[in-house]
C-alpha cells in the first residue's frame, strides 16, 4: 500500500511539474482551413493572445484537404504533451465517423476536449428570383413544386448539407442537392438563380447579403443574431427545435495530462474575454461560448448522436 502511495505521489508530482513548466516551447495549432477564412482568423486571434500571455509562440499550421481529416489525424497521432492542438469543427470530429466508418482515427477516443470557443449560427438564404419572402412562403412554394427546387451546399457531408437534410426531414420537403466545393461557387449560383436555397453560416453569408446577392429568411439558432436582428429564428418561423450552431473549439490528443489541458483552457478562456477579441469575433458573426472540457465533451457526444441520426435517416454516403 505504501509503495502504491509513493508511486501515485511521484506521478502526481511529475504531472504537476510538467504543467507548471508548460508551455516551455512553441505550441503547434493545426487549422484545417485555408488562411483568411473565419475559422483561421479565430485560431490566429486566440493563438496570438495566448502566446502573448504565456510567453511562447502559438504557431498556426494550416493543413487543408480531405475535409479536415488530415488535420484531425495529425492531432490524434501527435505526442500527448499538449504541444499540438487542433482547431476543430463538426466535420472531421462528429460527422466523419458516420460517413466514413474506416477513419484512420477514432474521433470519440483519440481526442481530449479543451475549450468550446465559439458558435456561429446557420442561416437559411434563398435566391432573389425565388418568390418566397418568409419560411412559410418557402414551404408552400417548395411543396407545390416537389422535387423541382435545388439547394446548394458547400460539399457532400458538410454541415451546410446536413442542416438542409435535417430541414427536409422536419418539413417533408423534396429538394435536389447540388454540392459545391466551398461557399464561393455556391453563392455564384445562388446569385444567378441556378440554385434556389442554401444553409450557410451567418459569417459566410454576411457579405453576400449586404451586396444584395441573396435574401435571408431565418437563422437556425436559439435566438436572433445581432448581425441580422430582423431575421427570425426557425422556431419563430414555425419549425421548432431546428437549431444548428456551427461550433468551433480546440482539441488535443487524448492522453495529454489534465493539468496541461487545464492550462490551455484557462489561457484560451482568458483570451476570449479581451475587448479586442470580443469585437473581432462579433464582426465575424461568432458568439463566444468559452465552455471547458466537460461541457464541451457533452456537446460533442450530443453532436455525434444528432448527425448520426440525420445521416442514417437520409441514407447519406460520401462519393
């Protein structure tokens, strides 16, 4: 018994010492998005502030490709020392396992949640040549033309795609899916009227709506978003419970010691409270959350279950 106590005490002392010294070198922040996008901007903003606070550089490593799977695998296989962290979104974490059962990593086993940084609500937009001016009018118009309206997404299996599938399941609409390689080409065809509707984040929609290239009907959120205060929530528009916050958070390898995760959480949470960070995130249309490892883990579990059900119901498979 004494030997066990000594071993446990030694382990605790080692972990405490490691955490106290952390970070003793630059931290690699893997971002599965190209530079300049909203998630990349958030990572750079938070990373810079954390680096200033701890006296070590947080190096942004943009690893695009395979819808975030490459970046996720790098994180899952990294040394469990807290020096590799991952800017995570639903795609490679809570969606991919249902679309691609043979992943090179297990999302619900290989990651440790650090912090739920922000939520960005999804918005339902329609082409200007569509006569519907409200969700109710859209439903009536689409039901009178079953299977004739096209909807855009930013790619097969994307949250843009899955949100519309959830919308279809809750409303009974029959719509044709037209996947694009990103938001830019999708908006080109929305603006020209080639496709009629789409779910996209408010951050991505903002410049296009401001330029009059599409119309916003509603947001998939619990409450109205300040950026588009005139737009009702889908619940207000009569579709209860269709809330899809596009979350962004930080994960690290599963075996990183808890004291190091606590340090990462504390410093990132403090960065989110800075006035200039709040202002910039508001400009991006993102709502600060700042939840720690335990509530973030609960969110991930709920997200796994939600999208698995949608994917199974829609019989979705990646090409």
